[in-house]
C-alpha cells in the first residue's frame, strides 16, 4: 500500500509542477489574470502533493 501512496504523491507533485510552469509561462506572456488563477491551482496541487507525501511517509514508517 505505501508504494501506491508514494506513486499517488508523485503524481500530485507532477501536476503541481505542471501548473507552476503554466503559471510562469502565463506571467511571462502578460496574461496576469490567467496566471493568477493557475498559480492558485498550483498552490492547491502543491498542498495535495505535500499531504499525500506526508501520509505515505508515515505509512512507510509504521511498516518498519
């Protein structure tokens, strides 16, 4: 189970990174309204990634 949790955490991290890259690209193109929305989405995805990583880490530690 922890392996699945770590995989899910990695997926969240990838989604967050993609959202951050998109936001940066939009800021560079002076699309500030879209970039602000994308930045907010990136922050949400980053939090989900952090939460999933923390859960996976705790589960891994419990199995040792």
